């Protein structure tokens, strides 16, 4: 059986990746989300969470024994060593699960939502890279509004990721999330048709 065409959907923090992924799901595409997988892997009792506790201490947990994602996220953005530790533990497990789900998933094409696709060096996972693009100032505004971040913390979060120019250089396809949300619907519908045509050639 021919495998599905794999599209790596990526973009900077607060660029609109989830919105675009949901639109593809609405077109009937299989969506595999790295962030969702990561949340499952750090549930209580999971080996990945145990490894994080061993490396970083129990202060990464909340009072109920769950990973305090907000506290860890702030620590990651403010401390490069912590970020490398977390990435070294979490990312291999996430990528392995993405591969497993992708191999088992149906459909002519799949959307693999991988925020750190460019930074993590995982280009070989996908056939094409789809970038959700917007200006960095727009990302900062969304982070401050969505997550209640200060401007300083928002800038720190952006600095921990690939630059906009690096992502643009790596992209095969680009969806602009700058203006009217209705435009996203049109762009995704066009790409859905294109990806189905490409998938038929595999």
C-alpha cells in the first residue's frame, strides 16, 4: 500500500498553526499534532514525565503531581540549558510517536503539525513544509493577548525559535495569517486540492 503524502505544518509561536490545522481537518485530512502528543507523553505515570522529573526536579510539578506546563514553559524560554534538557528528553519521544501514528493513519495526505520542524532538524519526516506565516509583531500581540505575556517574555519566546526568514527559506508552501480569517479558508482549500493531486502521484 502506498504511503500517504506527509505535509509538515510549522510556524512560529502564536502564528495560527492550530487554526490552519483545524481547517485541514475540516477538509478531511488526517492531522497529527506534535503538541497534543507531547501533552499525552507528560501525563502522570508516563516515562517521559519521570525522566523530566529526574533531570529538573519535582518543582516542575503542580500540587496535584501534574506537570506545571506554564512554569516549565517560562523556565525554558529564560534558560537555554533547561530548554536543551527538555528537548533532549521530549523531542525523540514525540518524533517516534509521530512516526508511529503516521504509519498507521489513513488518507491520501497527512498534516503533521510540528512547531519546531525547522529548528529540530526533522525535515526528513515530511515531503513538503507548509509554513503558517505572520509578522513577528503580530505574534507578540497574540502572545500578550492570548497568554497574558509581557512584551519581554513574548520577545524571549520568539528568540528561542527559528527566525521568520529561516522558516520562509525552508518552506515549500506558505499560508499567510496576517489579515481576514476568511482568506485562510480559501488558502487551505486551494492547498487541499493541490495536496490531493500530489498524493495521487505517489
